[in-house]
C-alpha cells in the first residue's frame, strides 16, 4: 500500500453522487447502499496501515535530521 503522506486528503463520494459536477467526485455506477462498497473491517485495516506507515515515516525523519519523509520511500 502506498501512503499519500501528511497534508493529503482522500475522499469518497456520497453514495448518491452519481452525476458529474465540477470539482466533485462521483460514482460512475450507482450502488444500492453504502454497504455495497466494502466491509467496515477492510476500511479499518486500511486506516490502521496508513497510521502505522505515517508513524514509521515520522520516526525515520526524527532519526535522520535534514531528510524529508519522501527521502525514506
């Protein structure tokens, strides 16, 4: 899994957002409900993996002053 890093935002459109609008994301295929997206446990695992990776990047940047987090990729 890749990490977007700090100051990044990854959004998921509303389930009922099925028409394109300027500067908004939407679903190209409508879904019957939010439960059709994925299991909540899968979302929790992705969040946990991201938190873990951000913590590793922060620790690495603390250990090597002068290097940016992107230098550790």
